[in-house]
């Protein structure tokens, strides 16, 4: 970039400081309004917190071991943690989740993780990320990641999640 060009940019920024500031502030405000609207209307099931139901998992009825449950929870996390979703990986994990106790073990292993529910990705729990994101459980993550375009996967996974005592629309 030429010196003259960069001087022009500096000049432009100086001349438009207030405008740039207000544009930035407006974008931040829109982001927060969108987030709060989404959290009020986006989920009819407003109780998206960690469910104690997981503690009722009967490991004797589970067809997977605890370490398999940990691996499946990690696969699901991997499928959802970045922007976008790996639907195939989710479907694959649910091939192993045969009954409600399997799901409850995986649910418990997943726990709650910081999640930007607008852009759909995991945030490391640094102090500033805690301002922008909340912790959500596996059912919330799945519901938010799988949109109406992912009907096939939703159909596949809904019944075992509902059997486990959660509300998840196919
Ligand atoms: Ca994602």
C-alpha cells in the first residue's frame, strides 16, 4: 500500500471516527438483541440446562461402556464444535446409541460446554467468551446444530433422545 494511500485511509478514519464507532456499537447491539430474541422465542423448551435425568442412567441396560460413551460424546462434540455441522458423524455416533441409557451415558459424558448459539461453535471458556456464550447440554447443542434442513438426522436421533426424557422434535 502506498504511503499516500495509507494516509488517505488514516484521514478517512479520522474524519469518520464517530460513524465507525456507532456502526460498531450498532452491530454489537444487534448481535445481543438477536441472541436474546433467539433465546426467548427460539426454544419452546426453555429449560436447556443440564438435566439430572442423566444421573438415572441405568448402566446395566446400556449397550455401551463408559469409555465408549466418552468417545461418542467426543465425536458428537467434534461434529458440532466448529461453524457448520458434520451430520454424518452425528448419524454415525447415533448408530451406536441403541437405547435411552446409552444416550444418558453419552449425555452425561458430554456435560455442558460453552457455545455460541448464534454462529454455532464452541468457545473456550475464557472470561470474555463467558460474556458472549453460555454453557449448554448435548440436547441443546444437537437441537441448535441440526436445522430443518437436517430432517433426516433429526428423525434418526429424536426417538432415543425423547425416550431418555428430553424434548427433541423430529
Ligand atoms: Ca457447529
